[in-house]
C-alpha cells in the first residue's frame, strides 16, 4: 500500500514539526538523535509524514498537538486500537528498547525518497501492523552502530488493522 501526501498535508506536517522543534528549543529538550547521516529536524519531519500517510490510508485524524513531554505512547487510534507509527528508510520495524512499544500495535512505514528532504517527491509504503505480543515473538537484536535495537522484518507485518 503506497500513499502520496498532498501539498496541503505536507505543509501541515511542516508547520507541526517546526512548532514541535521550537517547543524543544524553548524547553531545552535534548534530542536523542540516532541518525548520524541526517538532521533531527528531517528525522522528526519524516516521522510525522509517515503518521500522516497512515492516518490518510485509514481515514483517521492525526494528533497535531505539540507536547513538550511527548505523547501518550501512541500516535493514532485506528479501530479502537492504539497505534505507534514507525517511519524508516528500511523495511524493518525498529524499537530502541522493548519498553518503548507501548501501544496495541505498531505500523511500519517506509519512506521512498530522500530522508534528508522527506517532503520532496516522496511516497510512503505502509507494510502493515503487528501487535506488541507478536513483535515480542519475532523481533531480534541488531546494532546499527549506536547500540542494540529490537527489530522485526517487514514480512512479519500483518496486512491491515481493520
């Protein structure tokens, strides 16, 4: 399933990320940057665009509130289930630690485009969803050069939530 965002959706995401980044500066929030080849801004922007792509596919609203302390541990609610959206350039669902998978499901989205400019000529592939319980059964540890992460390959993602 591929999703292309409209110029208006991209502008909304850009405005949100800029507000979020300003809030981080205002509150002296330290980034936990994990991509040495990208800026924190582009990582945040790519992630929010992925959330918008999933929300568009499922016809659910995106939470555009700027929360200094972070969200409630999920990005969307789909069919009454909480969902964390993970956007990557890889076909792998990655959590930095197991306790960060706090929602009912996670959805893997791959950016098809330039991760440093995720809004330019890009599209988003939605692989599907996996429950926390199923993720725990199939995940494995991998070190991408900045510590061990917990990874699930796209082949384990279910096709749809609803």
